[in-house]
C-alpha cells in the first residue's frame, strides 16, 4: 500500500490538470496578493509591500514560465501563506 500525502496528491492533480489549475491558482494568489497590498498600503509599510510583490510575482513567473510542478506549487503555497499572514497582521494593527 502506498503512503501518500496531501501534497503529493496535490502535485499529481496539478500535473493532470496543469493549465486549468494553473489559471485558477494564479488568479487566486494574485487577488490575495492585491488584498494584502491594500492592507499594507493602509499601514504604510513599504517593506511588507515589497515582500508581497516579490513573492506574488515569483509565483506568477513560475506559472507563466511553466516551471516544474513542485516548484509551481511551493511558490504558490508560499505566496498564499505569506499574503494571508500579512493580511491578518495588518488587520490586527
């Protein structure tokens, strides 16, 4: 019996449905990055804005360049987690 993780299942799903999943994931993480940027502008923190822009654009670049699936997914997850944490952080300030 094969021991699979959630991440390996997600990688297999991404490989099977690469272009459809890539489009949805890119749209989602770009919108989330825009929301995080808006809250960062409200607190006037340019360092956080640079982090948001760099990570979000790195994920977009990986998708557009059709990087390997693992690299695309890792940058996507990093982008979503970072943007979500910065949204929470800027809402608590």
